C-alpha cells in the first residue's frame, strides 16, 4: 500500500501549486498539470496567512545549446508525443524568471513547455513521457532542461476620409487613433457583421505594376484570412469589374462604440478637472484678502496659473465635444466606414511548400478617397499607453544593459499595435513553437509571451492581423492566434513576417512596402 501511494505522489501536483505555479505570466494564467522536476525542485508552500504568492514572468530562450538544435529536436518531441497518443496543442521553449523580494530573483532552466488539448492528458501521461523527452534533449547536448505541462487550446484572435495622425499635444490624439490610417487600425467586414468578427491591419503595400508588367496603381492592406472571410477553407480572388465586392470597414460596431465611450469618458474627466479648478481658484481668491503679503503673493500666482489651466481644459473639452459630435454624425453609420474590399484571401493552410507556417492571410484593396488625404505608409501610432521612459525601460534585457530601442520623436512610428489591445510589449520566445490543433493539423509558429502581469496580455480577441515588430521597428510577425484561459491569454502566436512578405511577392511581384505617400 505504501509503495502504491509513493508512486502516485511522484506525478501529482498539490492544489496550491497547480493553481499558483504560473502566477504572474498573465491575468488568468494556466494551471500546472505536471513538471518533471517536481521532486527535485519543490514548490514553496504558504507559511502563514499572509504569505505572498510567488510571481513569475516568462522569457524566451536565447544563446543556448537548444537554439542550435531546436529545428531538429522539436519535431522529434512532437513525434514522441504522438507515438504516446498524447494530443499536444503546442510545444514551446521558455525560461521562467522567479521574482524575489526587493527586485531580486532568478532565471530558471530551459523548459519544454507543453500544452495539451483540454481533458485529453493526465499528469500520469505527462510523467511517463517526460523522461523520454529529457533523454532526447540530452542526446542533442541539451543538459538541465525540464518539462512543464498544462492544458490549453490555440484560438484565433479575431475587431469621409480616415482621420490624420496628430501630435500628442492634440486633445483627441489618443481617442482618434482607431479611425486613423496606421498599422493596427481595427477592421471588420460586412460579411462578418452577424458574428461580430473583428481584426486589425498588419501593414500596407503598393502594387505599381501587374504580373504582366502593365502599369497599375493600387494600394492594399494585409490582415488574416479569418478576419477578411467567413469561409476560410476556399481560396478567394476578387474577379474584377462587375463582381460583387466583399466590403471591409474600419472599426466594427463593437470597436466603434468603444471609441465613442472613450471620448465620452475623457470629456467627463476633463469636466471634473474643470470643476476642481473652479473650486481651487475660489479658495485662492479668498486668500487674496489675507493680511500677510506672502500669502497674497502666493495666491495671485496660484490664481493666474489655475485660470490658465482652466482655460486650457475648457478649450480641450470644446475640441473633444466637437469630435464626439463628429463621430456620431459622420461615422456612426457603418456603411460610411467602408474602406475597401477583399482582393485575395487564400484558404487557411499550413502546407505551403513544406514550410509548415500558418497561411492565414489576405489582402484588401484600399479605397483611395478614404485613405489618400492622410495616408503615411507603414507607420504605427504609439498612442499614450506608455510614456517614452516606460517604453524604453521595457526594452531592457535581464542584464540591465541598454538595448538599441530608441523612442521615436513623433508618435507615429515604432512598435506593435492592435485593434483591441492598443500598443503592447511582449517577450519573443526565441525559438519557434510547434502546434497541433484538435484535428491533428500541425504547424510552426512564432511565440510571444506576455511581458509581465502588470502589462497585461500581449494580445486579445480583435487583434488578429496585427503586426509585431522589434525594438528597431523591424517586422517580426503577423499575429493570428493565442492560447487563452478565460478572458486572458498567456501565449500569442504569429506567422513570420518575412514569410508573409514572400507569399505576397509571389501573388504581387511588384509589391512595394516602403512608400510613405499614396
């Protein structure tokens, strides 16, 4: 009896560890199913009523022996899992940083981070398979790695002329972004209205000539096939003049209403600021009657400064109220938010010339009248979510040495943005992830982890099609799916941008990605 009990505890995780082991990697982190170092590296149990919960952030894997052999070893791990009839959904490589007190902490070993389709795999299955995986890694010279297992399924993350991008001194700067022609602008299709499918623009390109080398001036936006089309298992190509158009709109109804609510909330905050300033000015004016010269002088300076501030607040309120009225009169009819039509959307597949990257992409031709007046090319609005200092600090690596990231002098070029999440920062996994859906379809994806718990999820529903870039502004990937739990997502998946561009060049040989004017 005792030996049986001992065998069982070798792979059973305590309830506390199961629910708190990944605390910090997302707002609603996954639950641990099993880990291979369960006995050698015990998880600290709470000691007293007020013991803080251990917090982690997840990082990519760089400059290790695994990086040299990943493309050889990862497919073998997938084969090993399939041979054991384990229905994996994703095989990632990661390292976890355990945060300690006063900013201290430690970076853990290489983790083969395995997600299995929910309710298909037990802790015992994971325990039995882990030694084979670790042995395989050791045969490739990768020492000290561990396996960690959890349940999860990958899901897609599908949200007059357009407005110009303004400087951050303009009071409508942040709230107008969803109607500006920059990367990450939210889009929806007429076809997808019933199901409220929404996504984002990845990037733009010009087509100056046809495949037959005939002159043709067209400009396109790029997004996911599942954003642009309801039917994703059939190739789509617009047939030309006279054919029905699959219309694309800026901001579906849900995203548009969110934008309206943001403007209304900002007007309300400014109204409260104005009321407070009036109260403060009244108090200072009473101080002007003081018998003490210093108090009078102080009050005179204060009244003047707060009256100037009150004038600025009222001016900003007036501009925002005018913008609010413009939204409701000029943009509320979704039919007036048509910005183009789908041109090409090949069916979703992962079997393109043996690359195994997810082909989930499509193009839509832009309406010249909507874009031309304020078109600026492939730029990203950094918005107001982070200050320049905060964003620069987030690009520091673990060793605290500065990266090459430099905050742009204007707020219209830089880093990743999404139609739902706005600007977000995450951590590139370093090694590609190997995925397998519930039908057994396997693919290779780029994986992006959340930066930390405080920064929130890297992506959410409605961000599909968004462009992911690095600290230098180089294109990294086109976002298409994530690994959610509840309302949160702890891993985001993308197709490599270079591969997407390569497919576009096959379809549009004269594609130009660098023009900054129409």
